């Protein structure tokens, strides 16, 4: 009762300041933050033609959330990778984005793997396109042939989003990542996390299974600082 009395007195004496403080407390509420984030996430995702399906890097389509791309460059700056393995090329926009970030850093290359050919993918001296399934033995050997013994490797998984395929990718490519670097599991928002509720087991289920089995990796929630991410719980950091 005394607390309510104090609030009412403050509203009477300092109405604007008090209402502003109450407003801040309202938005800082964890439950409200989760609710608003989920609703905005679903709106953003479901309006694909306006948002992530209409996103370009220097004229090349990038089917990603720009907030995740910002996180990628922060990770790249910290890790200083010699090799970035990208499973899932599509039009090549993200490969070009990664290569341009490496240009700024003055080092590194991108190995981008996709099962489908795509005419007109951008060319860049730092980018090597590899055609085939990311989990096929011959493709994995091709990828490994581009990696030197002391190279720092960063992995981004964005190909087939079925649970089985993502889990197999995690088992294969996690072995190429050094402590301090990451395997990023994209589109873990599928199957109700919070979009596409009827998608079926996918990236989220795969990464949960993988992390439960491999104590070398931890989920780095600090990479979700912008609230909206297409990769919830998908920033897997190698800690040992």
C-alpha cells in the first residue's frame, strides 16, 4: 500500500518523469520483451516479399535477417577466420557479403557449398563455390582440401533444414572449428521457434541434440542481443 501511495504521489508531483519511468519498466519486462519479440519476428518473417526476401547485398539477394549479418561481422572481427565454410549458397549474396567483410579484414576465404547450380552467382577472388551435398563424402573432402593445418575456421549452416541433415552437418563440420570460433545454425526459428509451426523437426531440434552430446560447444545467447534473429540458440561457440 505504501508503494502504491509513493507512486501516486510521484505521478502527482512529477507526472512526466514518473510515467516515463513506468514506461521503461513496462518495456523491460522479460515477459513483455519475449511476447513483442515473437510477434514482431512472425510479422517480419511472414511478410517475406517486403523483408528478408527483399534484402540485397550490392544487388545480390541475401535471404537473411540484416541483424544476423551484423552479428556475423562482429564474430568475424573477433575470430579472424582464415576460412569460412558456408553450407547453402542460393544466389550467392551472403558469400559475397562474407567475402567483402574479409576484404576489410585483409585475410580469409569463403567456401560456399550448394547442391544446386545457380547461374549468375557473383564472382570474387575470396569465394570458391563447391557443387554438391554438404554431407557427401566427396564434398567434405573438397572442403577439407582448402583448409591448412593452422587455419581458423568459421562455419555457417544454411542448406537442407531437416533435422537429420543439419545434425549430420554439425557432426561433420564441428570438427573443423577451433576453440573460440563458431558453428552458426541458421533458421532455427522453424517449427514454431516461433515461425512455421508445422515445419517438423529441423535445425532447432538438431542443434539441441548436438549440444547435448558434445560438451565442446555452448549456445552463445549474447549473439541474440538485437532480439530478432533467424538463428535463435543457433550461435554455437566452441569452448574447448
